[in-house]
């Protein structure tokens, strides 16, 4: 018996990295998964790897029509939709607040916040038809504590935290649970692509972290799996950190 036997999940940004780890773990635990992303070749390859339990659908999370199509495909292909993981997100290189452009600010909010909002709007009617469901919104440690040089990113992730709690209050009586996950520094394509000065800054954080290493996508996926499953049936409107402990306290050198 798998933790997600009989469940159908839609995972955004799941062509690679953390989203791909979630898709693989979900299939291992019995779910059927709609892999979705704007990276079509990589997403289709992952769906092919996962076999009959998965299908790929192009999804730009900022586009309402893409969301409508993805939910329709999930229901047509697998019969229902029980789980939504709003994993897709973008980051921008750190900039002082006053050096951040309006274009970058708007783009960050459009993907990281409005994409989550659109996703929940599209998925909840399908979850009602299925008799309930679970939504897991991927926020960030920067949606719990501030991050100098990351004003727009942090604002988007704090907003996801608030959106999550509000949605949970509205839909709890319909057996739809909504929680947020807040990763710290996780090995990912986004981190791999960071310029050297950013990686140096990240290493400084890791050196002071209680568990002094990056997390893995699989470690995040394990938490997302729990929140998507019926094992967490009495948990909603909550925020869960998977950050190696860096948010727990100010760490001073011994």
C-alpha cells in the first residue's frame, strides 16, 4: 500500500529539480501524476520515464487558460483531481531594494504569487467533484523571515503563506486542506545557475546552519508527500519548514 494509492496529483514546475523529485515520489507511493511545466522536452521525458502513471501537460502558471486545460486533462486522463502541488517559482539575482526593477518585481509576483492563486482557483472545483483534496503551496524560508536583497522574492513568498492560510480557512469544511512548505537552501538548478558571489553568500549561511549542508529535492518531496496524503488529514492552514534549522535561531560562532 502506498501513501497516495488512488490519488491523482497535479504538480507544477515538475520537469526537473524539486518538482521532478515530488513527481517521482508520488508515483512510487501509488499516485497518478500530471507533470506540468513550461520546459516541454524535459517534462515529457519525465512523464515517459514514470510510465502509465504519469502524463505531461504544458502549463504556464501565469495563464488562466493553461490552468483550465491542465485540470481538464487530469480529470480526463485519470478520472479526478485530489492533490495540487504549487511548486513552480522563479528567483532573481539579489539586488538592493531600490535597484530592483518594476519589471522584475512584477514578473516575480506574477509567477510566484499569482500562479499559486490561479492554480487554487482552477483546482478547487475539481477537488469538490472528487469529494475533497489537499493543496501544498511551495513557499520558502524567505516567506517566513526576511532576506536582504530579495525584496520581491520574499514579498511573493510571504504572500503565498498568507494566501495558504486564508484558503485553508475557507475550504476546510469541504475536506480540502491547504498547507505551505518552506524550503531553505536546496540543491537545485536555480542554485546551480547562481553567480559565484551568490553561491559564496549561500555557503556562508550553510556554514552557520545547524545541519551544515544543502537540503536535497528528495527531502522536500518527503514532506510534500506527507501533506498530500491522508496521513495529514487533521493538518491545514500550517507552514512547514525544511531548512536544516537555519531559521530556528541566530547561530553564533563557538
